[in-house]
C-alpha cells in the first residue's frame, strides 16, 4: 500500500472557467502498475477516490465498486 499526501494544483488545460484540478501520479505506483504516458486510469469516487490502473481485474473493480456503494 502506498500512502502519501499531495498538494493539488490547478489544471492549465482547457478554458479558464473550465479548469479542473490535477495531481501527478506517484512514480513508484506507475512503475509497479507499468503505467506509461497515454495510458488511461479509471477513477471511482463516493466520498473517497480510488484510481484503478488499466490492468485492474473485473473482479477487483467489482469489489471496489461494492465497497464505495456502501457509502461512508
């Protein structure tokens, strides 16, 4: 498990009024999951946010979804 605090910064992409927030993914996490530039990660959120790497199994994603749907 990786635990680290990150400071969120404004996204510079898109129109000024549509800017979101962004954070760089931790390099160790990317290496562990073999994530390369251009890969797509899935975000699930319901009070907490979970990033799923591209190689997440259907079973594992279903368990995480069930956990998040229980609410906090």
